[in-house]
């Protein structure tokens, strides 16, 4: 017989209003302490939760809390006899309960544990950072070992429906004990010490080895003895001062466990567990002096049956909005591309995670459209030809005897060619100062070439003065675009919908013209699809540039493939 638990019927927390920044906001009361209350702002992420003076909280008159149950009027003789349901538990002395399954009980227990932060701040190197969420750090050296048991018992408040198990007084059930590898970091609540920490509200974490302490004196002593100067793994990407290190969770177990615990302070939708053997951690660092300082990290499964290329990602709050998150996202997709797969991040995505990935998907699509919706190849401002029209599809970059671009094959970008004929590679500055702005290095890849050969056509229209206008036309499906950009079809479709490019339908006359064109191509032996032309959307280069400006899309990615280390 499956185990069950008898628990009090859950009732929502007391609600009220709080004046925050001059605006009245609805809030829920989560916890109390001397003169202060911990509130959660309705419709806001939990990272906005905070302690406020109790006087600033104004209870709601419609609060459904049990203490506000209506009392039966003794002056109404027409109503029937009173029942226990008509009174609150305080009046009857009887607590209303319900029987739940083991899984539901674990979920309810886990919600209570993670309802509020157990640390207010964390000292990480030179930064004192306000934490966002609960993290199951074990008890520290200077904390009461009985705190865990007392806190757990206070949170449980349950009885077992199985008399034998009840008599044995077993330890509280640990949520997530049977989590799978994909649950990345379901934590043993047994280690979730300090559920109601009142003395230690600040955590000290070494920025190099991620060892955690609850005493500033121990932290200062550890800094003098710590031998780490960079993450204990191998370099997989290095460009100037920016380095990405790959750390194997099965080899550096303690380091990866500490990193997972630290990351949980800023990640809510993912939960961690201490068995990190099936994960690789990629630490993003910025080198200064002789040490590499961690700016963020992401983790991914070694083997993902759903082709997830990333499990958790976090850029530390002091270093956000500096491009580190985008660099890590681009690198995760590069890892997936090298493995011959089309990846996607593990769901669910947090609000900040979704914002970052949407920016990556939009940037990838916009840069792709810029490459393919232009008549001349990237880096070419003009092409000339003798006797015949120039070949716009595959222009030659051969040089004449004097080292200048061929007149027949086109004038390209300026090249630095010394007298000895050897092209020198320009020196790059460290960090973002070395970012490449020469778009010619992003010429059509093999994937682009396959896409262009099957989907792109050139239409030349004669002008009255004898000249001609060349238009680039692409006829393709969303699946073709997703394949060419190495994005999942649902991710590419979502991004195009968010930026409004799927709403630009063709006009009726354009649809009819398109139908005739496709019919002619089909009669000529092409595999063009004539049916469902009413489902076509129209994307112009002008629209692409407008979206690029609105979304502030960079001309080039943050990551350069040439700096990846095999």
C-alpha cells in the first residue's frame, strides 16, 4: 500500500498591500520576526521578496486566512445547528486535515522550505551580493546542529497514516531523493541547514574554489591559504582575457557541488543535487593579473536524450549586461553544432533566461537574413565584369599578379598584404576590445551555401535607362531557416513570432503572382510547393533592419569560433 500523509488543509498566506517606491503593491506575508515581516509581491518573481517593517504591511479585508473565517451569529434562530465547519480551528479546537500521497507531500514540503531566502547576502571576492533565492547550504561550523531538526519539524507538522511507520518516528521525508539526472540539482533537504537562520544572514564564498563559510574570520584565513587561481579544468575557449573552462563533475566533485550550491542562490526554476557526475560545468572567467575571476557559468548533461545543450546558466549579478551570458549561450550552441546536433536549453526557462535566449535566437536569425538577403557577398561593395554578367553566387577572391583583387571577379574588402606575400594576422586586444567588426569573415558557411543553392534566386528587372535592378528573393520554409541557423524549429518560430515577422502576410495580388511563379518552377522540374500559398509570410531586408535596430542586434556574435580550443 503506497504511503500517505495526513496534513492540515493548506490555506493561502495572509495577503495585504505594501507601499513600495510610492506605488501600492499587493503582497503575501511569508514569515515574521521581531518588528519585521517577509513578503512576496504578487505577480513578481521571488527574487524581489524582502523583509520590511511590519507597520508597512496593511492586511486585506478579504483575506481568506483561517483566522478570518466568519462566526455564526447567535441571534439568527432560522439557521440550523452549528457544525464544526462553521467555525475556525481556534474556536473548535479541531484542525481540518486531508490525506495526500507521498509525491504531493514531498512537493508541499519542498515549497515550504524554499519559500524564502536563507541568506540575505553573500560575500564573493570583493563583491557583497544580495541573494535571490533559497540554496540548501549545509550547517556551518558556527551554527547549532539542532537547528535543522527543529526547523524541519516545524515545517512538517504531519502524521503518518501507517501506524507502524508512525510509531517508529521516522525522519522527515526528503523531497527529490529519487530525482533523475535531468532534474539537475534536486537537493537532499537533509543538507538544507539553517532553514530559519537568524544569526548568520551573510554567507562567505571563495571566488576561486567556491568553499563556503559562515564566519568572516574563517573566510579571511581561507583567502590566505587558497591555492586556486582558476577553475580546475581545461580551457575550451580563450579570447584575450575571456576564458571558458570545462570542469567535469565526476572528476572535480567537491568543486562542482560548491558551484551548484552557489548558483542556486540566483536560480529558482532549476534545483540542484549533490551528484554532479553526469554534468559538465563551463566556467566563464575574466583574467586580471595572475588570477581568473569567475563571471558566470553554465552546466550541461554529458548525455541528454532530449538534446539539451544547457541545463543551468547564471551570470553573477555584478557582471550582468556585459555580454558574458550571450557568450556562454553562443558557446553552448557551438558545442552542440560540433556534436552534429540541434540543441535547445532545458525547460522551464526563468524570466531572465528566456530574455537571454530570445535575444540569441533573434540575433542569430537577423544576422542570417542579413547575409542571405543581399545581392553581393559580405565585404563586397562593388563587382565588375568584362563581357558577361558577374557570378553573384560564388565570386572568386583570386588576386591578380600585382596582388590586387581581380577586376573581372570583383572588388572586395581591403586586405593587408606585405611585400613578402604573407598575410599578417592583426593583433587583437584583450576582452571585448578585440571584437571583430569585419563582416567578411562571416561569409556564407557550408550550411548557408546549401540553403542558398536551393532557396535563393536573383531577379533582374530592366530600367528605362537601360540599366537593371537586381533583387534577391528567398522562397523557403520555417524548417529550412531553422536548419540553416542550427536552431530548433520551435525556438526559431517562437523568436520570429515575438519580433512580428510571422504576421507580415502577402497581399492577394502578390499571392497570385507567387502561385504562378511556383507553378512555372514546378512545371520546369522544380519541387516547389504550390499549395497553401496563403500561409506565406513576407520578410524584406528593410523589415530585418528595422527589427535589428529595435532589438539592438549586434553585427557580429560575442563568440568567435576561431578561439575555440579543441
